[in-house]
C-alpha cells in the first residue's frame, strides 16, 4: 500500500470518528406541541430554534404536531427517552388520579415530571367597538361566536352562564370564521382562548375596531380560574389593561428523560426567554412565579437548574 493510499485511509477514518463523536455529543428531544398554525405550535418552533442556537447545535428539538393536550398526556405513558409535551396542569392531575379521559388508572402517569411554565391559555371576549357593548351584561340579545369543541368554547359558555348573561345567541363554529363574520356584521363578538397577543384578536382589532371585555375581580373569583392581566397597548386601540381568566400551561416530561438533557433544556429555556419575547410577545407573561401552577414534581434535571439559580421552589414541585 502506498503512502498516499495509507494517508487517504487515515483521513477517512478520522472523518468517521469525528462524525461519530459529533453524533454522540448531540442530544435529541421530541417536543409534542399543538396543531400546526396555532400560537402554541409557533412557540414550539421558536423554542426549538432558540435552544439550537444557544447550545450551538448540541441540543436538537424535533417538533411533533398534536391534536391536543389529552393526546400529549396519553402518549407520556408509553413514550421513551427525551419526550417533552405541553399540557394544562389539571390534565396531569386527572391522569395521575385515573379520572376521565384517562380512566382506568394507569401507574405510568405517576412518572410525569415538570420542566417549566409556558404562556397560559388566556380567555378573550372580543366585541365590535361600534355595538355599544361595554361589559358582559351588554351581551344580552347579541350574537356571539364561541368556537367549536375546544377549551375556549366550553369556557366561554361556562363563563357567560356564571355571569348570568341572558338571551345571548351562542354560535358554535370554527374560530377561523370569527374575524370574517365580525367584519361583515354577522356576529357581534367572539371568544377565543390563546396566549396574548392572540393573532385573531390582532387581526380583528386592526380591521374592524374591537373591545376586549375586562372582568371585575369578583367575576374572576366566580369562575375559579387563574386571573391574568393583558397589558395596555397589547392590541390596537386598547388603552387600558384587561383583567380576564387563564388556564396555566406547562412543559412536562417523564422520569425516563435524561437528567442532563432536562437540565440543559430548562436552563436554555429561561436564558433564551427574553430573546424569544422580542419576536413572540406572549413569552413576556411567563415568570418564575408561574412555577407554582405546574401539575407534577420537577424532573431532577430541572430541579438542579432551579436550585443552582437560587429559585425558591413551591412544595408541590419537590
């Protein structure tokens, strides 16, 4: 064998070893999110890109589309390795307790662990600004679209019933119809649940002129939900903060996730959050105080990050 040929074989061997080393150094995470086109899917894309940049490619997130949080939680019982998913904390508790839609009880759900909070589902009650609707009582006799088969639709109906709004005509239709129907006057308003700023509310405010109804503290308490404030100026023409209700949402995994991967993902999430907020304002509403809303104990890797950062952890996460 000639010297040149030997050098070629040596070079090839080095390339193979280097590639193998890079593959070994790269950690992959599956992130089960939401339907494509939703704000939560956009958040997942943002997070994946931010983590890739911050880790210089050593942490790679593969996003999987989901049909909803129930599917995300159900898959947690059987998915191996670095599986991360989003869900409201209430669903986590129902799964652990074996309540519908997770009956009969499956001990695998007890392996679910928390990582970090993400933007909450925020209720928006949106009305045309020219219809003289200043509060919830003024919805009486109006036509109001609430969505179809979603948390937002169920919560809107429940909220209006709790507030005693009479004779309102509720339309159950896909929210994709809301803004066009509002523009041509077929409806007086619509309800939507999503992180703020909600894209459909921004569109409606820019094209028609709308008011997002604000609740009183007593009304929020009546719902039993978590209060949230949408800051003034979030939507075109919105000069005052809006008090409404929200459903906390978090990122979860299971005990099968690698501790170093959970540590790195949690650290990079918090370190990248401010930069993500520059292009996705919904991240501005997430704070360390939201840790208390999570529905399962922390994964050991996530707990290590918070302890190193000097975060006081609530008892329900230990």
